[in-house]
């Protein structure tokens, strides 16, 4: 009986396919998506394990199509909400618009110039202070990592970094006064 019922449903599916496609296109507002859902309907019919006889096979097919379209709409809504939540967490917003992850050209140029000036000021530091500063600020190493790799105490690393910062601040102030 289940095999016979499945064959009846597939036969009616093939007869009703154009009407089912119009129905799904109207619900989903996308002909390509309607085709995909219609294909899913056929796959479900082909693998269905029917135990009872269906009195209205055409109505059954339209109900299945309706349920599959609703499932698809819900799935897309969940995906959109998930994507929006991710975007809200990982991007800045100004009003309703997301800000670009990259700075504008002027800000990028100014940042490069400031970094170049900083590196020039660092060249006048002692080699140990310059190395400690570079490892901590540019490479992101901890005081402990720097101390182990340079073979000094953590306190010495702190002194080198303090010396570097003081040097940068005083030379920056001198350059500002020269301008």
C-alpha cells in the first residue's frame, strides 16, 4: 500500500507541477527559489514512508509545498538575524549604516607618517630599550616573554620600556616645537 500511495502522489505531483510552481513562486517571490523548494518536495515524496491512504493527494501536495516554503522562509530569517547579530558585534554603525573596516585614505596616510616618525625616534634609543619597545608594542609580547628572550629581569624590561616612552614623548614634543 505505501508504494502504491507514493506512486499516486508522484503522478499527481508531475501533473500539478506547473500549479505547484506558481503557488511557490507567489509565496516565495523568487522563481529560482520556488524551483528549489519544488525539487525538495519531490525528494521528500520519493523517500516518504506513508502508512495511511491520503484522501486528497492534490491538497496533500499543496500542504507539503506550503510547509516547505514556510520552513525555507524561517530558515532564511534565522540566517539573516544571525548575520545581522554578527555584523552588529563585529562592525561599527553610524545611524543605520555600517562603517568601513578600513580607514579613509587621509587617515591611513597620517597613520603611516606618524609610524614612520615614531620609528625614526626609536632609532636614537639604546639598542636594548629599542628592542624591548619593539617586542612589546609592535610584536605584542608580554614583559615575561621579553625578559626571557633578552635574558634580563622583568623589572629591567619595565625600565627599558619606561626609558623608551620617555624618549618618544620628549622627542615628539621637540619636533612639535620645531614645526
